[in-house]
């Protein structure tokens, strides 16, 4: 593919605002070879982070999207927000009594503040598309903690939108984190319904992604693993459980590109790969490409089985 020049007219300006996506809410620029200036009449928020506008750095560069907007659609809320199965997205979300309904809306509205991180509190209950109109995937945001009431009390049930169920190479991603820093997900369970291709957490180029006290179960990974990460540094995953998984392609954990950090106090159990082939090898249930500082401690790997003879745990270490 050859190079192309993209120019945003600084006089007859475009407007880009109030959009939602699994990664890069408004703009994702793929493989740019220099900083890209984007003069606009209106953008979603002032001083947008990579949550709204991200440069996809496939070539390893550090080029940025430079948003210059004259007006902004809304201001993020610099306050903890609450979500309830009985909530309403017309509410302000500032208290349990005025909770929002959808987790995705709460993350979208809350401010990313590194000096005073905020929390989206997910109150007890089940959150799904059919039960209370949840929208998937739910993108995490830098310096924001998405916290349930506990793995027994808060359950997210990922469901594919029927409009996309038959799209080739489509997969259900319940939670995503795309170029985010210090995003956190804690104290809840994730499963899926009505999807033979389900991924609990999909991450890309994250810094210090924190996962704590999570249970991911009864998922059917195919295109992506239950946790599927492409390059992440300084992770802290504590007390996560992945269990009761059946797959014919991927597995429980897959890291494409090196990760660094710590996985501790975690359990990987009751998983079976049914993949068979006389030509290619099966992907391990756990595939980790470890960077120079990667620690797994006090964790359990048990009752993992594969139809083909293959190491159940595969770790590639960078020296």
C-alpha cells in the first residue's frame, strides 16, 4: 500500500464529535509517518486523550494527532459516576440514586484525571444487551477505575448485536483498552451469551493496565483469547480467575508482542482446546511473550487439556 496525503481544510473546517467505538471513539489514524494536524470546527471534548483520537503506531513511531477545534460538544464529568441495572442514561450519574444505566456511557462521560483518578461504580446486578441495553465493547479510559460490587454481585454478560452476528471475522469483545494508561477493571465477573466467538478483555499498547478480582468464565474464544493483549507494559493483574472455557482456536490468554509486569494470586483452570490438524500446530491455551521484567507468582494452572499434543503453557522470553 502506497503513502497518501490527508489534509483537513483549516478554513472550511469539518466537525467530528459525539461518536462511540470499541477503540478510538472519534478518530484512529493508521500508520501515520508524521504528526497529523486536524483543524476542526467542533470536536467531542477539549484536550482529547487517546481515548478519543489515537494514532495506531503499527510501525513503532510516536507520531500524534494534533486536534485544533474551535468548539466542543461536551465537558467530561470530573467526579465518580454510578451505574445501576435500574438506572437511566438521562440521569447525572453522580450518586446511586441518580445512576446511569449503561457502563459504556459512564466511562464515556467521566474525566480522565491523572492527578485525581476517578471511579465508575457498577452497582450489583446483571448487565447485558437484552436485560438493560448495554453496549459492547466497553472501552476503558486512562486513569479511570471501572469497579463492580464483587465477582458474585456484579456480572457483565457480553452479547453480540444481532446486526453484526453474521459479519465475517467479527468477534464479541466485552471490554477493550486501546492505548490507555493506568486503566483499571476490578471486582466483577464477565461471561457471554449467544456468541461462539467471545473475548472478555482486548488490549492494545497499554501502560499499567490493572485487572483485579475478576472472574471470566464460560466464554468461547475463537479469533481472540479470553484475554487478548498486544504489547502492554507494567501490568498488574491480581486475583483473576479464568475458568470453564472450551475453544477450537484460541485460549485463555494470548499476548501478541511483549508484556511486562506481574500476574499474581490468579487461577487458570478447566479449559479444553478441541482443535485438531495434521498440518499445523494448535495454539496453546496460554501464550505469553514476556519482556525483560515479567513475574508470575502464587498462581494456579490446572485441568488444562488439548486434543493435540502441545505444551499447555507457552512462554516466550525476550533477552
